[in-house]
C-alpha cells in the first residue's frame, strides 16, 4: 500500500526573506529535499511542499523555524539547515531556536558562532561546568572547532593566559623521524585541523601573532611531558590514538585555573593491533570522578553534508556486525 501524499503551500512575507531562506542556487531547499525526501517548488514568495506524511509536516516545521531565525537577524548557512532537518526527524524541532539564543563568540568575519545541535550544547555546557571534558564521537560533529571556540572565549574573557593545543603526532604507521623537515614542518600536517579552526575563529594573521607571542602553543603530545599547565586552556585532539601511558601523562599535566578538553573518535583508532587506546581506557576508569565529564556525539550531531551522516552510519553498521 502506497503512503498517502500531501501538498502544502508555504507563504513568505517578502522576496528578500524568500531569497535568504532558499539559499544561493536554492542550496538550502535542496538540503531539505534530500534529507526529508520531499519536493520543494519555489515560486516568488511561495514554496510548495510535496511528499508523504509526515515528511511534509517536518519540512513545513523546518521552514518555519528557519524563517524565525532570519527574522531575528541570524544569517543561515548549510549546517543550520542540516541541524533543523535532523531535529525535525527526531521530533525535537521545538528546541531548535533555543540553540541560537546564546552566541558563544564572533568569528573573524564578525558572525556569531553558535551551537548547531543538542549534542553540541551538552558539550559546551560540560566544558563550562567541568575541569576536564571528553568529547567522543565521529568526525564532522564540531568537537575540535567548538573546543577552539571555547578556548578563545576563555582567553578573551581573561579566564586563562594561554591556549595549548596538542595531538599524537604519529598516526597510521607514519614516523616523524622519516618525514622531511624540522619539527614544525613534520608536525604541522598532523595539526592542520587545529590550525583551520583557529583561522576560522581568529583569522590567520591574528593567529600567527598569538603563536609568535606564545599565547597559543601548538605542539606534539610528547612535548607535554614533565610540564604543569596552569592558567591554560588545553586541548588534546585525536585522543583515540594515545596509549594509556600517554593519556595518563597528559591528564596529570592539569594545573590550577586550567581546563582540559580531550576529543577523539574511537571508531578511528590507528594504533598497532592489540594496543589499547588511552581514550577507551579513560572512558572506563574516569567516568565517576567529579569535575570530569564525558559527552558522546553521534551521527545526529554531524553538521557537514547530510550524506556524511549516512556514511558514518553505514560504516558503524559494518563494525557492529563484525563484533
């Protein structure tokens, strides 16, 4: 039996509002169509929604919530639309606008940075309320970017004196000793996601100035040994590739008036076989300690192209079958 199809007309107040809602070359409408399996036909200030129930209702609620953001002066991007469609599918769209009530900071272009998903909001709240926060989940969930955002916000507010960013420098069998160049040239390719996040928030020139002054330090994990990191916001990325000894070494660097964020994806462990991940062990033994929080992200929190979440789910299903 075929599902009953429905058609609904969505009215927009002005041509400018319609253009902002549709996106360049109707990009936003295409995301909604692909995510919810509906057809959206735009004509002037009207959008006709065609599809099965309840997809039509979901699409209408997405459009209504996106229009509400535009009316509050918030400029939309693709990740906003992806988040709205996911929340509509989960039945949590009522909380969508609440995500945008509290901007975190402004980026290099002066645009407000906000959380995009419920998981991201939990993550930000955990960072604020705890000394050590673990963010565990797949790529594309915004872990690294939000960690850098929170670090920059803390620096601007005078809560810390410096930002330290680190990650294991050896992955997928590559050894630094066999790579050409000095230490910076060897390490930088591994730290590119961190640089990208800093550039997005601060801009390249400002980031470089802070690096030169030592306000921001980016270094391989091995360089943390023997240090006590006080008055600092410390981020460990790609933590799934630490050994238990490395994880213990890192966590015990925590000094007074500091915060630590540990991010990783336990489905992307590149350590040699039979080597336990320090992130996996930490999750088992530290989860009951006060002021340490664990936030789990899922494919629902992926704010990249909608296909990325489907790819993650497909690989996760294969891994589950193997176990």
